[in-house]
C-alpha cells in the first residue's frame, strides 16, 4: 500500500468552518445493475444540466444537498416542469456537521448528466441506486459518451447467472446517442440487445492513482488536507463498541452476530496493530447509522430507508460510515489534529454500518455460504469504520494486482467463502494506522474448562478455571439454542462460578466467558450449555406431546421453516418407547424418536435415539417427569436432520 501522506486524496465534499464540526464519511457496497434493471427502477430518466447546488432545508432529519436540474431531454416518465430538484443524502447540517456518503456522487453546476431518478419527498427526486444511477457525459474523439463515476463504491460480484455477462458489460463506456435511443425503447418495453457499449474507451471517470488504503481529510481543510482519520481510543487501551440493531441480519442464520464477531476478530487479531473492536450486544435504535447520537450501530435491512430503494438482484448492498472531528471555533485551528507515531490524524468519534433491505433475502441467503458472505461484507465495511479506504479496484485507486488484489479492502468483494480474512495489504494499512505502543499489552489468559449445570427449573450455574492473574473482571455471554451470543453480565476478578436466574423451565442455554483487563480481553473460553430442570409430575395429555416409557418421559418438538413459519409437531405414539411427529400433514412423517431403558449394567442410563426426514429447524425437548431433568436437541435450518444417538441422556435410573 502507499503510505505517502503528503499526497492529497481528494474527497467530493464541501467544507465550511464553524463550531465543532465532525465529518461523516461512508463507504458503499453494490452489485452492478444492468441498464434494463435501472430503467425498471426509475420514475424519471433525463438528460439534464446541473444548474445549482445548495444545502437542503434544515428541518430534514439528515444533512442533504439539493441540485436544481434543468431537463434537456425526457427519456422516461413525466416531469412536472422543465426543472426538478434532485435531493441527495450528504452535505452540511445547521450545526456545522458534515455528512459524506461514499458512492453518492456530487455534481458541479454546469455539468451535463444522464440521471435515473425515483420520486422522493416533497416533490423532489433522488438517484436510483446512488452512483449506479448517474452518468456524466464527455466528448472523446468527437463522440459523446456516458461514463459512470463509482468512486467510493465497492463491488460485490453477482452470482453466476444469466445476467453475469450483462452486468460485466455495464462497467463499459456508452455511446450517448445509441444509449439514449435504447433507453427510450426500454422504457416502453421494446428494446433489444444493447448496442452502445464501447470497449475501446477507458471507463474510469477519475484518473487512476496508486494504491491508497487510508481515508484522508478533504481539500477544504486547507493546510490539514490529506491527513488521515483514526480512533485514538485504541492507543489508550480502550475498545470501540458496536451494537447491532435487532433482530440482526436477515438471510443469515443466527442474524449474523457470530459472523460480526468473527469479522471484528479478524481486525483485532493482527499482532502488530492495536485495534480492539467489540460487539456490545443488540438493541433497538431509531436513529440508524447516519445520525450522530454517540452510538456505533450496525443496522441490518435498512429499517429507516437510509439507502434508496431495495436490493433485488443488484444495487447498493451496504454502507459504512464514520464521523470525524474536523472543525472548532473560527478563531482557532479549523481542522484539529492529534499526533500519533506516524504523523497526525483527525479523531474518529462515531461509526456505523447499514445493510440494504432485500440484501438478506436476495444476496446473503442465496450465496453459496450466507454466513461467510455476510462475514466478508461486514468485515469490509468495518475496515472503513476504522479509517481504511479501498486498496484497489475502484475509480480512484485503479486496477487490482499483487497483494492489494487479495486484500479484504479491495473494492470488489470475493464472495468465495473466505469470509473476513485479512490480506497483507490490509495488515500493512492497520499496522501503519494503529502501530503497537512501546509497551506490550499484557492481555489476560483465557478461562477454560467451562461447565454448565442445571440447578433448578429456572437456574443454571456455570463454572470455569481462572487461568489469569491480571484480570479485572470476567464477561459472560449467553445464547439460546438457535441464536448468537449476547453479553448478559460480568463477574469480579478471581471469580470461578456464576448462577444465572430467570430462565424458563426445560429451556436450553449456552455460555462462554472471557477475562478482561485494561489492556484488553482474552479469547473466549470453551462453550458449555445445558437445559434447566423440569417439574416432577405426569406427562400431559396433549396432541403435541409424546409420552413414552409408561408416561415417564415427555417429548415435544418445535419447528420453523425458512419463511419463518413455525409450530409444534403433532405426536403419534407407536409403542411404549417409540413414536413419531408430523409437522404439515398427518400423512407426512417428519421425525421418529424412541427412548430405551438401558438401566442395567454396565450402562445405567435411559437412551434417546431419533431420526428425521426433514431439513427445517427442529428443537426436540425431552423431559424426565419422574427425575425432573430435561435434554434439548437441535437441528439447524436447511440442514438434513442429524440422527440423535444419545446413550448418555438420562442417568436417572435409580429414581
């Protein structure tokens, strides 16, 4: 990567000095849309001139910029006048804060453009799929061409389907006259094969530069232009906490929490830098990602419509954002900088990530590996939130080769099952941006030998071995049988056990523990789980309950499908130790189970055996109503039912 910070990396961003003024930067991921897809999404397609640019009304919830657009040619739709207002997210807010959205083009008055627009608020319009919906016209060798500017946007490769060829060609320059003729026909549903691409014309609107991997302040910062942005908390031994908006990422088993942790760990695990990202749990947050509220949020499925439209087969997939300090009172340095080992930097004060609605269903869920696809995308966006730009592959950095081409921060996401794996160029960037301090952090050793024991119908006790002598506390995390881990509490130093209360009867919980001190956190312990005890009594007579071994054992089954349909299995006894369940149709048996009495020597156990003819999510709960103990078995969604052969299930023969 290029570490020469004397070169100014220009951002399309207006800077006005005022009171404390953090900048807000974003990075955008997309799947290339075909021109036919853009036509279908646009309410208006126009050839136009940009007449003026000004800040949108201050009563809007987010900074935006209004462009007055004079229509030269109306290609699709109805325009109420010869001029319309295009309102784009990004710009200056009344309090002096700036919002920059990577992938959202900025325009200069006098520019001639081709715009794909959708209706927005108060009679304004916005671009379809941000930078994908705008073309700038340029004269090249006497011919007018339409060129895209995709600076700041990272492409995620589309799946190998019949649109792959068209999407690949969508990067090419377009001869304007033929392009507009085709668009007019396409808007009426009569267009044929595109005939306007020109492979001989360089498609990048911006001139290529050398590899540049770090986000820098824009030219408006005068003498401070070109300085990098970074979190200074890491150097002070502090963590940067991120929360995920409930209920997590659709299309990814478990909501993507485990993959978010893995992506954070990829950045944290670089041994020669001091990054310390932490998942702090889930919460509801009505402010989204692009409003500064002091909370670093990851917001799946864009519930506040911060990204235009919805992801279907192409378009914007995710954005990552940062706020950094850029201005103080006018009488002082308008671009405050702080020193660190390799120069000066603007302090990052807040960050966030948003994934587009529809991405879960139409990208992650249909990937060959949804978990690793999400891990890679979220890992890439996390890279932007710590101050990294693209290593290569966008319109500012040029083509990819060598180490930069294998970086997580290259502009094209791999989606090949590698997840959030860092390349050498990623490591070079963070080791420059976050060098280790002279003193080596003394992280605590990880706890081990974690066990979980059911104490009652509502309590589980966990115990572990304390292997460190420098921890200040322990952090405990819990998960349900079908969910990801979330923090539930802490324990003081030198603690080796904890009792968790308030758990429902006969319910499974799993736990993990790690040690914490001012230098950071240890790895997590092993995972341990168990099912709370059950009340002693009779097996209830219920259609969803199977009573076996003369009514001693109660078996129930819960199921859930990919479309979130859920219910209880219907039980049918076959013999005193065997029965089966159906989910959707009495004639369609989904699962069979038997409980065998193996209480004689040498086993002294009741055994549980089960098999299934399904790949839906299945949770099997077996309760010994005479012994008051319970066991839980789980089959993950979209996984063929794994046989259960538990010969150690219940050691309650003597009861």
